[in-house]
């Protein structure tokens, strides 16, 4: 028996091809998108505007298979964390952060992460595999249903586990669905891809999506950045900023959000702030400072509030819009950099670490 096609893997274009190949009209795609993503219906028998014959064929060749919530935790501050079972071996985490009538879902793109940013606990877990588009958009599907009547999901950020631009095609399919009026209909300002700086993929993204872009900068010079974000050795800051400028070119009010984790004594001095200010002077940018969230076996410490204030003042004085990310959900390990899920590590990184500690 051939495997059934999981329709959660297909965006509108993919569904149009799917139906055309079945000998059906392409408009079936929008009907089915609405059933799946807006109505939350996964049973073809219930899709009453499709003919009986089509419904029967769909039952035979297709399915709508969503990730399963293994548990849900709610933080004192209202943040939700869901652990989702994928395939028996791997689990990922998805976080929802409510705020004054709106709410942001933080979505994972990979099981673990192949990059080794020194201050991120997902990196310690090693890497297993890319998520399918169904598993990425499935996080949105599941969250919308779990929140029904409780909170409004208005924004999505791809800032969970993994590097979205190293899982390019599935990320793009999911972005299309997030922004498609027949699926989730989110405006481009409300859908953000966060990258550690995979430069060639940033150019490709500009071709196929107009989602907002956040870049994990974390240091104002190559020496320090290569230490914190080893990918910088491959794609240094100058190339990264060129790609950023290209991404927002021609669009007046668009800006790149630069994420900057505040690590005490490492990247948070006044000199660093001045260096950062000079670096960003000709890039349309916003800066988002993220107080470091600790995790077991890390030597880094969060910058003090006064260090963060001083740093902010320098950037603001230079006219840079600078915000500090509120730490949310850290009582349930749901804060940035604390997502670990359950990763069957294929890089043997966990093993190497354990051996190094002996
Ligand atoms: N790989 C992508 C997506 C991860 S997004 C990227 O690097 O952008 C998660 C954000 O949280 C990134 O900006 C990441 O650098 C930041 N982060 C990681 N670990 C953190 C920690 N321990 N404390 C605070 N922020 C952290």
C-alpha cells in the first residue's frame, strides 16, 4: 500500500497541484484549506462542500495528520508550553505568550539544532532531523485549537528549536500557510523568521516570502560573534548585514530585528553598545535585547538590569529603536533558549559532552 499524502504538508499551490493531478478542479484547494486550517476539521467525511465521491477518494489517498500534545504546562504569567510527540522517538516544544489581547506563538523548525551557539540549551541537545511542513504548521493548528475561547493567536515567530533557514522548503511552505487568507491569514508583520545568519538562504527567502526577518546577532564584531555563534566563521558580519539590507530593500517601513542576548561581562559593555551602534547605522533596524536565560551546566550569567539600561541608552541615543524582551514562562522552562524537547541526538554531541565532563 502506498503511503497516504498528509495534506498538512501542502500549501495552497501544493494542494492545487494535488487536486489537478487527481483530475479535480484547483479550487478544491481553497475549500480544503479552509476545512483543515480554519475549521480544524481533519475528517474528510465532514467536508460537506466536496462531492461524496471526492470525499471517498480522499479517505483512500490522503490524511490530515497533526502532532499530538503529550502535555501542556501553563506558567504563572499565562505562557503556555506544549510538548508535542512526533514519531515515538522525538518531541518538540511550542510556546504561546499572551499579551494584552494578542498572543505570540513560538514555533520550532527542527528536532534539536545543528548549530552550536554556546549560550543556547537547544544546542546542547544535538540534532536529529528537520521537521516536515506538517509538523511546523501542525504546531499552529494544535495551538489554535488548544487556545480556543481562551486567547487569541495573532503572531507567529519561528524562534523555537532549530534553525528555520536550514530547513528551507518546509519553513517556506509553513510561512505560506500562516499568511494565506484561506488558512491563518496573518499579516507579514505578524510572522517572523529568526535566523542565526544563513546568508545564502536569506537571499532565497527574499525571493519566495515576505515574512519579517529577525537575525540573531549577539555580538558587534566577528571575533566575539564567531565565539558565540560559530556559524559566523562561515558567514561573517559584513556579509550578514549585506543580506539584511537586501531583504528589506525597496520597502520603506521594513526593518530587520536584531536579537542580542545580554551576557554579563561578555557582550554587554558600553564599548560593545557603541560598536553595535556603528555597525547598524546604515541598516534599517530594530534591536531586541534578550536577557540571557540560564539552563543547567552553563557558565554564562544574565546581564544586570543596570547594564541593560546603559546599553539601551547608547542605542536609543543613536536613534535605534531598542526594546528589551520580557522574560516569560521561565518557571516552566519555556523562555528563549530553554526549549529542549526530547531529541534523539544523531550528532553524538551529548555523548561527547558527557565524556568531556568525566
Ligand atoms: N536558530 C534561530 C532560531 C532560534 S530563535 C536563531 O538563531 O535565530 C531563539 C532566539 O533565542 C535566538 O535569538 C537565540 O539566539 C536566543 N537564545 C538562545 N538561547 C538563549 C538563552 N539561553 N537566553 C536568551 N536567549 C537565547
